[in-house]
C-alpha cells in the first residue's frame, strides 16, 4: 500500500512528507521510502503558530482559520510529493501540535493538533487519518510518544539493545531490547527526554535578532564553552526526575523557560556562543541522564533522527556523555533520519486501516493497546 506520512514537530521547521510503500503487518513489516521532502510553512503561518505556542490568544474564529490554513499547507505537501510519482491511497497526518498537557494521576491529558484531516481528505481526494493521540489519552495514556511501536518493528535488532533518539523541538527515546529475547515486545519503552532543539532555536532567533532560526551544524555553539554549573542547575527541573511514562512540550521547554536560562547566563557572564554551547550541552546531558535514570540498561547503540541529528556539536556532546556507546543515525539502519517521524505516522495510518493497535502501553502509560487515529474518507 502506498501511504503518505505527514509530520510537523515542535520546532515548526516545516512539514515533513514521506511517500512510502508498506507491506506486512508487524514482525514482517516492510517500508520503502519512495520520496521524502520538507515543505516550509509560509512565514506568516509559522510566526502565528510560534506565537500561539508561546501564549498568544486567539478567538475561535482565528483558531478555525489557523486550523484550515495548516490543513491547506499539509494538503499542498501531499499534492507536491506525488508530482511525477505513484499516487498514494492513504494519508497519515500528525498535524501541528499547538498544545500538549500530559496525563497525570489527577487529570486526563489533552493534546491539540491543528490541520484537520477532513479538509486534507477533501482537498487531496485521498482518505486521511489524523488525531492519533486522542485514543491513547482516552485509554489513560500520555498520547506520546507514539513512535515506539513503528520503531520496534522497523529498527529493532536480533541481539543489540538499541535506543532510537529523535531530536526535534522536543527529544524522545524508544528503547528496543533484542528481538531474540523472550517477550521482547513487552519490554519496549519510551518517553520524552526533554528539550531537543526548542530552546536552542529560540535562543538563536533571539541572539541573531531574527536573522537565523537555527544553528546549522551547531557551528555557533561549537565556538563557545559550556557552563557545567548551569547545566547541572537546569537538570534539577522536576521533569527530569519524573518517572516515565511521561511527555512534555513547549509548554515547559519554551519561551518562558528560555528567559530563565538567559537570566542565569547573564548572571554567569556568558557570551552568546557560551550560552548556545551550554544549551546544547543541556540537551545532550538531559538525554544521557534520562538513559541512566530510567533504562533497564544502557544501549549498545543509539540511532539518532530528527533535525538535531544533523547538529554535529550536539552529537559530539552526546558522545561525550555516553562514552563507549555507538552513536549513529537511523540512516545507517536503512531508515532516513530526516523523515523517520513522517514514516512512523504513515505506518500508524496503515495499521489503523489494518485494525492493528498503534501504541505500546509501556511507552505511553495507556491501560491497553488501542487503535489510533480518526478516519476521514473521501466523499
């Protein structure tokens, strides 16, 4: 089955689209990437998304208009990636997260993704599945991370313990025990590790007065010096001690959190480059710290994906904090790291059509495995 997966993460870099051919179900799952591309949002829409994520208020009229505008961008991505290529019969769209409130002992979680699937289906004339997080939340889960199950069947290994570490705006990890272990599927776990690129991108935008939106290859940060005492201070944030399953977003690691970091950096007399080096080290340290706290054992290999996997300085800091562990990208395992998340949502849509649950309860905290996603047929 030819499926298009669509994903735009908390960095709001653009819409990742992956056109894939999928066969099999779980243990025999096979995915071939036919095409992958990233389609940037128009500047006005991206700015509005970031403003709303930072607390700007919208009327219901404005919210509806933004929902439609995002759906239009997603539909255009579907149409663009199919030009001169085989046509898909299904679209799996994660949408654009505007708000995520994790599930707690006292309250069910809430997660809002805009870019309504019904409009994507109407515009593209392709059946579309969206709203993947809602069913897991209804079952008592966090609604995140949802990639562990696709990761398990696409990137697991017969004898290696692996971690699949996505570094988007927020970082998330999937732990995969070897497939040769009895009942290995019940040991797969995952959680949001904390900030990925979110604080870095916000800092770069502010420090460059909007001339830059990210630090390419970590080149600017690499000219600075990390302040270890600040990294340790920031790691005292309660989130890092909370036991998984857990999830987070810009609601915590966003503009307000960065302002506190900037105050600390100013008090420590850090230069702009030193601040970026420290924030980069903070992301790497938070990932390594969560592995040591919560994994049943450290992995033999870490496979990186997402935009942060291309940040050479971030990767160096991760290698520093996880010595003696092979750190590569998912590309080395045959899955394009730039589109791995979009591919995952193509798989989740495919499983929804096949009647196969898409969540791993140990990763999300749901009471049971459930079908994920709302189906929007073509009329």
